[in-house]
């Protein structure tokens, strides 16, 4: 079952914050977040395992609520380089294929 | 270390033809997965291979097949190409074996852009 991402698109000015959500109807083992720029391959951002984990990488962090089968990606003080499409990929069991959402397009302008 | 490499980067084929796409995983990664990405959509899972065995298959017709070699590289084959097969084909590698409870980040190659005319 494909996870649902929201919102579909976000427009920001540099320095503003954004939250991207990913929810699934199935119990999840892990959530993976990727960013893809136009014409390029998805780039791995972070992985969260079940257990209510929260991670951070520079000014990008994420949380995983296992009970709600939801993950959120937090982008703070956005930079121009954050522009792109963000995908969440979910696993229902360890080592199974990633099922991706439709993506959230983030546009950051100066 | 080199990342995931795919070849060719671009390909134009005619309807009804056959195509073979290739992928070399990151050194030490034994798991390879194939995805199809059409414009405006997220990657859609096609196959997963681990230790030369198919471990998962997505909802794709039998025209799609794949295999993994002893060096863990992989090929994706598509027969009787249709216009709708035009897409970016992505390969991802991971070090984790299926069923093992551990982190399993998947890293993507740059993809093969297939155009069917």
C-alpha cells in the first residue's frame, strides 16, 4: 500500500520552515526519506526505524510515530539547495522493498 | 568508493523491441532493487534480488525480468516494449539482507532514461 504524503507542494522563502508528512495504512518497520532534484536520482537523507525514533541531519530532522504509522520530515531555516521533490519510502518488514509515496515538491526562493 | 552505477544513461528504443539495463551496486552491497519512475510520480518497485535470488516482485507484467550475478551486479530486461514503458529506471543497492533486523539504507544509481517511440 502506497504511503500518502502531504502536502503535495510547498513554496517557501529562504529561512522559512516546512513540515512534510508521510502516513501509511500498514504497520511499518522503517521509513526512508529521499530528496530528488529534477533529472537526477533520489538522494538518501535519513532512515528511521520503528520505536519512535527521531533523527537529524544539519537543519533537516525527522520523526517516526510507529503507533500512528506516520513520519514527518522537518526542514528548518530552508536554503535554496533544499528545493526538490521529497519522497518517503516505507518498509513493512525488514529488508523488503521500499514503497514510495507520490512525493512533495518543495520550492525555495530567495 | 564508487556509488551505484547504471548503464546506459539514456536509451531510445522502438515499440516491440527488447532492452537490457545494467546495474553495479556499491561494493559490499548484496541486495539490488529495481524501480520504475514515470514523470511526476515516486519510484515504483519492480524487483528485489539478494544473493542472486529474487526476493520480491512488484506489480509488473511478465515482460519484465531480472537477474543478479555472482558479483552482485544485476540486469533488468524488458521485452516487447510499449510506449508506456518510457520512464526513468532506477537501481538501488543495500547491504542488508531481507529479514534481518538492522538499518538498511538504500542508495540509488543515476538511472537509465528509457524512451520508447
